[in-house]
C-alpha cells in the first residue's frame, strides 16, 4: 500500500498487517489525499476506516497545527472505539493524538481530553453536540469531517444532531461520507454538504460472496431447540445471535450460560462499562456466543466470526445484509442462518426483492417447517407443526449436542472446518 504516504504512517500500515489496498481504499485514498470530497458507498468490513484515516493522518503529518483538524462521527460507541483504535494503530509511529467521546459515561474526562486539542476526535453525535453547546468543544479550525455509517446515524435518529454540529463547523472543509445504503435523507445530506465529490460505489444490497446464507422455517416455540442444534455443531466456533428486543437478548444469553456456553449479551440497557467488557471478552475469545440487538450491535467489527444466527428476523430488509455482514469479514468465509416463522412472510418477500435473489431454504433433521412453499403462491402456512423431539433426544447423525449441561462447545473441532462443509449438513 503506497500512495506516497508519510514514512511514519507506512510503518503503522506494516504494523497493522496491510499489504495490498482493499477496493474502497484503492479508490478513495488518492482523491482524499488531494483534498477532494468523497462519497463512499460500501458495506461494513470492507476497509473503510483505513480509506479515510490514511489521508487524514498524512495531511496532519504534512501540516500539523495545535488545533483539532479532523472530526469523525459514528453512530455507536462501539464503532467509535473501533475507529479510534484503528487510527491509533496506523498512527502509532507518529505524534498524532486521538480522542474518543460518546455518551453513557462521565463528561469530565472527555472535557479534559478535548481541551488538550487532539488532532483527531472520534465521537457519537449526541455527546459531540453536548460538548459543543456547553462551550467545551470548539472546532473553528476543523479541516476534515468524516461521517461513517451515515445511514445508521439516520436509522438511529442522529441526523438532526449531525446537522446542528455541521452548522458550527467551518464551511471551507473537506467532507468524507461513507454509507452502506443511500436512503433519501442521506442522499439529500450528501447533496447539501459534498462539493464535486468523488463517488465510489462498492455497496451491494446482496450479501458478500464470502457469506453462505440460508433460512430455516421454524415455529416460534422451536427456535431455541434449533439454536442449540446449530451452536453445538463442530464448525460453529464463534457466533453472533441477533434478537429483536433487549429483554430477549438478555434472557437468551442467560439461558445459554446455564447450558454451559460461554455466552454474553450486548443490549442497550447495559452500562458502557458492561458493553465494553462484553465486546472485549468476545473479541479476545473469553466468550464464544454474543447475543445482541440491532442497535447495540451496530458497528461490531470482530474478525473470524464463523456464524451469524438471526434468531428473530431484522426489522427491515436493509438490516439483513448489515447483520449477516458480521461474518465473512475481510474476505474470510462465514455462514449466516435466519429463523423465519409463518408471520415473517412480508419481511421475507421484501428482503428477497431487495437482494435480488431467493434465500436458500434449509432444513435440519427432526425440525418441521413452519410454512410451506407452493407453485401457485410464494408461501403459504403449512399445517400446525408436529411435536418436536425432547430437547435432549438425538435428532439423527447431524444432531449431536454434546450432552447435558451444555458441554457441547468443548467437543468442537479446533481445526476450523470450512463453512462450505457445514452447508452440506442441511437439506435444501
């Protein structure tokens, strides 16, 4: 990865293990280094952080001042921390300073940090705006504004805060906007703030080719048994399980812990320290299963997640590719399963229209579909599901669950079998 970057930054790139630029980096870095505005449409996990960080770091090294020159806005605390960590890694051989600010934690330490005028501030819109309105944060000399995952900032209601922040920034600045999708409000925002931008379109509504994904038709009352079946498979090394509500995430994680799984919840009612501890434990391997809600999980970037399981379908079709994109990251292979009940037909139709293809139907031994498909209609409800076998009864050769007390995870293969082999375990 060259681009004529400062030698100290090149050392940081080597430390990060980067060799060849990813597509978003190859197309965004050069124009951004020339000061152009950039609109990047790309899914998470494609290397966007380095795409905007490297030009920013190079500029700061070339023209370093005693003022904050770059503000990066992100929708969640987890994403803000991940961005900050990657920037610090890339800048480790430079004197560049980075500060992260977000809500859910005390202001005093963050106020002291921004008063030291760091070169780069990474933050969530709510806390950034609070500090600006209270007079603790002044960005009169800001030169670059980065909006990462702009569509999720809109989903979470942050767009008004983003607009208020921009009203307090210098008009003469560089703007780098990244988003996985382009809803009307984000397109309008891009038209307002970007000047003659370089447009890079890598986002695809279809899941990444590295992700094998399919759905199981399953009655609501049998979801937990199917989850146990999937988690106990030898190839399921680490998994993120998505639920619809905070209460459901907490309860499901607790149930899995009682079964002996190394499981933890990540949901909005947790304190920041609890969320940080959960994410750190999952990233470092203390937990194998992370049970999360959509809002809490935005921006999760953990390498080598073998499986994503949608215990509940997402609220929108767009969230489908975002959720299952937690696996198959950085061009690695991953598997994603979605549990679909007869009540989820509207979501399924809309999602298949959005991604432009039919999601493969899978079936595990001993589990009866909750709906059936016919030639005349897309879907119709099948008969009432037959009574399932007891939870601890065998379901055939592929249904091994590792015995009582949840000891199944200790029986997993450590060799890391590929996701393609897991695909053949289920009938289509």
